[in-house]
């Protein structure tokens, strides 16, 4: 679980505490906060146009990548939904439409949330 935000964004500053507290509710999920300016090099060519932008990954699959309303309840429901999926269901989900399929081959998404900082 990666949240892409910016320190200069008031909405992001307010959301960060809720995002970090949500990690306590889901101890089996790794939560990462990335500032798009401080971590610009690690984002590659990803375009982040709105905040917060969320990446949800299971194993090597990107289950979700996009903007989400800054209400932690929405993110919590998304996490619960993905945690209920079997591995096979996740595999089928990522192949179920062209957008999700494209996420799987995006090299910048493949690296996001991985690496020495993590």
C-alpha cells in the first residue's frame, strides 16, 4: 500500500495521520508514504495529478492505482475487499480489464514501493 502525496498539499498533511493510523488496523499490510517531490526520482515517469494517489499491490500484481477521496473509510473498504480475495481471485482481477492489465507491465509501477528505502 503506497500513498503518493505532497507535503505542500494541505489535504495530504491532514490525510497522513489517518493513513498511518490505518496501518495499525491492518498489521499484515505494508503502508508506505511517498512525497512526490522528495521521492521524484523513484517515481520515474509516473504522472500524479491529484492527491492522494494510492497504489495497492499483492505479490507482483498491481490491484489498484489511482486517486482516491481523502477519506480513510474508502481506503479501509478497499483494503478489506482485496484482503478477502484469494490469490487466484487477485490474479483474475488484474487481468479483467485493459487498464489493470496495463498496470502490470508499467515499469514505474513495478518499482514503486520496492527498493532499498523499503
